[in-house]
C-alpha cells in the first residue's frame, strides 16, 4: 500500500473511532443529553445525536450503519469506495415497474339462432398436437386453452372496433369497463358490485330469542390479477375472474330462516400478452330457461277470447361472460400522463375514426348509425343505384360527388 493510501486509511479509522467514542459517551449520559439535545447532536458529529447505532457492519474498508427511524444507511469510508457505493445506490433506487390493466366485462347472449362469441372456426394447434377451436368471430388471433378453464386469445384488431361490432349485433351488454394499476408481481383486485349480508347460522337461546350470524359477501364482478413483467417485454397475468348474482332460489338455514342461492361463474387462468395488446377470456357460460307470453295488444287481454290471440314461448338462452384485458407496462410514473392523453383521444369515437375495412368486416357494409353510410361497400352500392336510376331516366347520370 502506498503512503498516501495508508494516510487516508488512518483518517477513516480515526473518524470511525471518534464517532464510536462519541456515541458511547452520549449513551452513558442520556439524562444529560435530553436537556441539551442540540449540543449533544453537535458533539455526535452529525450521526444522530443520542441515538444508539448498534447495527454497524464492516464491509471491506467501509463501516455501514442502519438507522431504522429514518430508514437511512450511514456509510463511513474513503472517497474511492464512496463513489462506488453511490453508483450502486443509483442503480437500485429506481421506481418499480407497474402495469396498467384496462378491463372490459361483456356479456353475450346466445339464442337458438345465434352462435356469436368465443365458439368459432379459427383453429389453433398447441404444442401437444391437439386441435382447439375457439375465439374467432371478432378479429381474434390464435386461441388457446387457458390454464384452469375457459379459452383465451389475442385480438388482432382494435378493442373499440370489436366492442362496437358486438354492440351493433344487439346481443351484447357491456357490464363494466374498469381500469386498475398494479405493481409488478403484486396482486390487485377489481370489485364492481355490492356487499350483501347473508345469514349463515341461526340459533335460539334459552330465553327463546333468535340469534342470527350474519356474514357479508361481495356480489357482482370480481377480478383478481397478478401481473409479471418478463425480460422480453411480455406481460404474464394470473387471473381469477368471477361474476355472481342473487338467484330466486333459497335454501333453509333454520325453521324460520332461508338464505338465497348465489349464481357464480369463475375461472383460474394464466395468460401472456405483449404490451398494449388485448387478450379476451371466454367460456364462462350460464344456461337459463325462460317462459315468455306473446300476445296481440289489447285483444290478448280480453278474458277467454284472449287465449286465441296469445301463446307461451319457452326459450333456452345461454349467457357468456367475455373479459377483455389490455395491459400497459409503466416503467416510470410520468408515463401515466401520456396514457391519460391516449385514453382521452380514444373516447372521441366517431364513424370516421375507424378504418373502412374494419367497419366493413363487422357491419357488412351497413352504417353503425342509421341514416349514415361510412363504408366503401355502402358508398359503392349507392353509386351503382344512382347509375341505374340514370339509365332508366334516359341515360343521363348525375355526377357523383368525390368521397
């Protein structure tokens, strides 16, 4: 070791000894230092006054002491080691990445003449060689069997276009569109519903009084998600979706108390999708039998005679829960502001904001807004009708305005 290095080492050790001696002296005179806190801190060399630093550790030539009260590390070392420690601290002191997950809960109704949802014709061939048909009717890529139940696939088209196509079909109801911000590798929960009290137990005391045990339970839409950001930028999500509602059926808890039955659909799924891509989960189907009375207005209400003008229709319906999830990796909190701007622009949805081929795919050339025609197929049909009308009136046609 060079002489100047030895001199520097002596200075460091001297500072450590002085600091240790001062803290020990202050610890022995705690009663005195309480009255003169300012002087005690000055005499402590700025190391916290009367605090007793007992969690000291020597790492090479550096003495590292932790202060639990302020959550700080106090390091006594030479200048060269100090710069190295600063570099390490800067690399560690970074905000943890987060995942902004935009969720859409949609419910599709399947009737006798309707088969619209996650059952379709796109074939996906998994690694095992088995064939799985699912998720094809609204712009989905290869569909896969989700771990634990249900099916999922990645959307090839814009989510807003797909949702609008489903809505125009008239058999889809958007239940909720929440968003949640979750830290990497930490579970987040979305609950859209209400807490409902249930009587779980009922007993009669010796005095003849009835004592009921009440327990609250969340009823509605519940989604628990744990995101993992992989090294290649993908987002792996552990999902537990659940949708529940109160039914008309009850079960007896005691001789005088009945408890309602809860209809529940849930799954336990693991999906992987790139940043900004939408994955849809389906397969949560509920079957219902309904009886409907169809009658001729007014006449069907006439006693006796009305039976000839009305009938009962029994229908078997299936409702399927679709869950659309779009994860966005947020490396820094400042990126949330940019996401808000993008969200604001997406809310301004007009027919002109969609590409013609996308709209034409879902609406078959028909405008989503009555009285307006926004697709090339509809415009071409209008032009052909105008030309045909011109020929019938003598061969003169009116010029078609530029589109």
